[in-house]
C-alpha cells in the first residue's frame, strides 16, 4: 500500500511512450515496461537513451515491437511473480513475430538468469542494472541466435554521461539518479545483492542534467538513490581542471542543485535515518526551493527487531532524528516505510511500531508485509515464522493507522495557504488542476485564468479527503 509517489503502485507495469523524436525515424521498435521503485523508472530512461542512439524507437504496443524489455524488481516476491506472468504474455508475440527478442533488465536479472534463460526459456536477453552500455552488442548476439547475458555488477558505473530520454513525462517533474547500489546490508533487503556496491555520480554531470531539465521547462527534480545522504564524491587524480575540483557531500550537492534557479524545486529520496545530517537539514532550511519533506523509513518500532534488521539505530535514536527535523524545519512533511511481521516479531513489538507511528505522526507511509528474499542475511539467519494471516492482519492495522494519520495531517492544513506547483489536470476533471505543496501533499483546485502547468500558485485550502487537499487559487 502506498500513499505517495516513490514506489508508485499506479506506475507499476507502465510502458514508455516516446515523447520525441518521431518513431518513423527508427527502423526497429522497442517496448519497455517498468516495475519497482523510482530508480528503476529512471534506469529505463537510460536504457531508452542507449537504444535510441542505436536505432531503436519506443512503442507502447508490444505486439509491434522488435525488442520487448521488462525492467524488473526483486524487492518482494509479489513483484517477481508479476514479471513472470508478464513474460508468458510476451511469449505469444514470438508466435506471430519469431524474430522478436524478449529481455529482462534490472534486479531480477542476476537472481534468475539461468532459470529464465535455460530452464524455462522465457527470455533471450538478461541484462543487470550495471550492464546497460552493453545492450547494443548483446542485442546483436541475441539476433544471431545466442542467449545474451551480462549481469556483472560494477564498482564504478553511474551512467553519468548518458542523458536519459524523458518518456511518459508531464514535462514538470523528473527523477535524476545521483548514486547507485547500497552498502547497508539491512538483513531483509535484496538490493545490495541485485544492485551492488554504493557509488556516487560525478556532481558536474548531475548539475548539468538538472540545469538542462530546467531549461526544457521542468520545475521539480527528485534526486534519487537508495541512500542519498551517504552521497560522497571526490575528484579523481586524472580528472584535470575540468571536474568539480573538490570533494562534495550530499548537503553540498543539494545546495548546488537548489542554486540552479529559485523556480526549480528539489526533492530527494531515500534518506537512511543513520545518515541524514544537520548539515542537510540546515541546507534545506536555507533554500526555499528545497522541498520540506523527508522520507525517513523506520521499518519497525521495536529495538529488538531493528537490531535483527541490521538498521543500526534504535527507536529512541530515530525519535531524536524526527525531533531534530521538526526543530530545524518546522512543518516539514515526514514519511516512512514499515515492514509488518518480520521474523520472530511478537504482538507486543508490532504494537511498538503502531505506537511509534502515532508518535511520529507520519504524513505518508509505504507499508509492506515481510517477504523473505533468497540470499539475504535474514533468509540465511532467521526463520520466516510469523504466519501469513498474522502478517496481513498486522499490515492492515498499520495501513489503517497511517490512513488516520494522513487524514489528520490533511485536516490540520485546512484553512492554511500553500505555494503549489501545478503538475497536470486533476485525474477526475480537466476543469481542475493537480499540484503539490512543498511538503509533498497533493492539492486539487479549480482552474482559473491563464495559469498553466509548471507554474506556481498560492492556494487556500478549503477542505480535504484522506489523500488530497482541496483548495482555491488565492486571488
Ligand atoms: N534504501 C531505502 C531505505 O533504506 O529506506 C529502501 C529501499 S527499498 C527498495 C524500499 C522498501 O522496501 C524498504 O524501505 C522496505 O520497507 C521494503 N522492503 C525491502 N525489502 C523487503 C522485504 N524483504 N519484505 C518487505 N518489504 C521490504
Ligand atoms: Fe535495502 Fe537497507 Fe540499502 Fe535500503 S538501506 S536499499 S533497505 S539494504
């Protein structure tokens, strides 16, 4: 269950529509469908860029594609099952179009390469998240009838020089990857195994990409990484005088991006609680255009479970972080990820999670029940012993509490005025705009005058639902 846009359920399985250029300019067509977190969606734009440079244009109709790609997620078992089902759908295309190639990209590649390629013969190409540069040669290999695989993880690859092709974009919001991989080894998580070691992207290439997006009309950028606060980049010896020239932390990078233009909003995701510093919080306070919203996943409210999860903080330490955020950034939105029913979690420990949620008054939440992932520390060390019905019941309690907290948070905003960036028509009516506050709350309000998307307006909040603020433009 999600109440926000980081792991957007509505986008799961989204196929890319070419923004530009003209599809007839390409001799062959590719279709790409993406699953999982925002990092995966950003990666699909890098893949699209590499494919376009090599003569493939995007199509949203897989029946007419020469290349069909699934950019996959392994974070929970359900995500893997969805992709597997999709592969069976795509196999039917091969009957009508025997030359079509089917490929698996991303996190499932390493885990399931031999199963998908050899045992089940479901795919022709398997390409891990650090191997997208080898796509053109792998496609050639697969066209020649060989099974093409590259799942090597890299310690350096950040695709810094590749300008992602923006597809399915509203022209207002964009994601920009600033780092790849993760070194944290939370015991439940497969990411360090599927995406490899943490590495930070060259700051100049990030700033350049953000500036170009701003010049193209984009007004909000989300800096992406599994753990953005541990971003750290140092100049290499042979970089010469053309590089950034000095070491830079996440706070420094955030400031550089914020300085591109006051009209460019900057967000970031995700912050590991152990790494977010006062320096980041003070940088956010200094710049009005850095959005006042922090995604700070807690996972559990019990110290024993947090230790088993290898999260490296306690409940008390986490609470002091939340208090620090509220002290330096009054009114800042705070959201979280929570896992219900981790190995050996008792009823009392589950209640500690509910209690912590109440204390933190999260504005949004992403909530999951624990799904054992092969190869992780938890899978090797701890029995997955909370019965499924108990996990699901605990998750339902967590979700309904979060719903109440989100409603309360929205209700508290009624009567206030917010600066809103207009993102698009509202889903329900083209007579209304949809935009967001700095705190990441969705606001819907009637259109009025010549204002258009990508512009900022002051909106008076007159009402709310559980997930949306309702307002009127302040005239
Ligand atoms: N790097 C981010 C962090 O530490 O906050 C999280 C990235 S992970 C892609 C997103 C969320 O998926 C995690 O915060 C966690 O709540 C959830 N998750 C990861 N592994 C899981 C598992 N095995 N079962 C259930 N949920 C899981
Ligand atoms: Fe996974 Fe933990 Fe890394 Fe997040 S910080 S990606 S949960 S290992």
